[in-house]
């Protein structure tokens, strides 16, 4: 079975602070109004991200393969 991810714009509010981000999330969670959790740079889960827009659809396998491309590009371009 093929699974998909969707590119979504997300919004999170903590008190007066509002943050926005764009992320690829599994298609079953990519519904406007849903609240999802995302991992931050410290690999900790941040809950409370609300989906505000949903766009492009990509096969999950392709997305996972492409997520590591930057490592090969960096290795080839670093002096």
C-alpha cells in the first residue's frame, strides 16, 4: 500500500507568541483544523501545531529518500 505525505502550513500559539512553519506530515493528519505534534531541533515533541493550509501530495517513500539528499550535496561541495 502506498502512503502519502502532504505539505502543510502550521501555526502554534503560546501566550502572545505565534509561530508558523511549513512541514510534510502524513496525509491522514493533514486536515485543516487538526492539531499535530512536531519534533523540534532537540528531538523533543512540541504539541499544539494547528494545520492551517494543506497543499502538495508526495509518496512517503520518495519524501524519505529525498530528506537525506542534503548530506550528499554538502559532502560534494565542502572544501
